[in-house]
C-alpha cells in the first residue's frame, strides 16, 4: 500500500519539487497552499506524514501544528529559517513537530527523514 503524504507550502516551486521527490521515493503526495486548506483536508483524509513549511500567509506552520498534532501523524517541518526562524522551529518541536528539515532540501536527507518518521 502506497504511503500518503500531505505537503503544506505556499511556495509553488517547493511544492512541485517535493511532489517530484516523493513520487521518485514511491509515495503519494497531496498538496495544499496553506494551513487552512490542510486543516480541511485532514478532516476527511488520513496521511502517513505531513510536511509543512513554517512561514506561510494566513495560517502559519506553528498554528497548523498546534491544530493537528493531536492526530498522532508525524509532522516534518521544512524551512528556510534565518536566525529569527530558529526560535519558530524550536517552538514547532514543542508544539508536536517530529523533525525539521532546512531549505534548500537535500533529497537523500529528505528520504531518510521520511522513512524514519513513517516507520515509527
């Protein structure tokens, strides 16, 4: 059975990059543009992993993590964080994120993190 991963990122380039990588890794990817869309799709669908950006308009990744962490689905946060962003990433881990991956994404590390998080 193919594992299903939700990608939440407002950056179309990174969404498409992640979709291509996940397809190559053998996963099914579903994409949304923001936290509100993610919340809505999570009401009716189960995912094996959620990958979310931390900085997005409307509902940022922190708010999303707070709202979905009770589902027990692993959450991988991706970010091009600067010094200010590091505090957000620490907060994301406190709110229930499972791991963090920094942009630019290295695909071997992405696959390693996904495999580890899904197998837990």
